């Protein structure tokens, strides 16, 4: 770890990133579930080369962030 980086700042950074990642995954899921709200983005996601991997990407984004947050909250209880 860098000498000038406090652990409290690092925790805030990781929690912020986890929350933003969850929001991004939920946004992708909502675009796929409700295509009439954002037709251009839906067409870009579905017709692109990542269309077959999109459900897995959404799952990994949301699940990994929840795992990170659960490890953080578990470590605070100790």
C-alpha cells in the first residue's frame, strides 16, 4: 500500500466503486428488460458482438460487488 494512502480512504473508494458497479449492472439489466425506454442502447447491446455474454456480464457485475460489500461488512464486525 502507498505510504500516503489511508485505509479509511481506501475503504471509501472500494465501497463507492462497488455501489457504482451495482448501479451499472442494474442499468444494463433494465435496458435489456425494458427496451422501449432506451431503444438505441438496447439495439447496441443486443445486436453487438457481446449479446450472448450480456447476461453473464450483468451477473458478474452485480454479484461481485455484493460479495465485496459483504466481505467489507463482515470484516467490520470483527
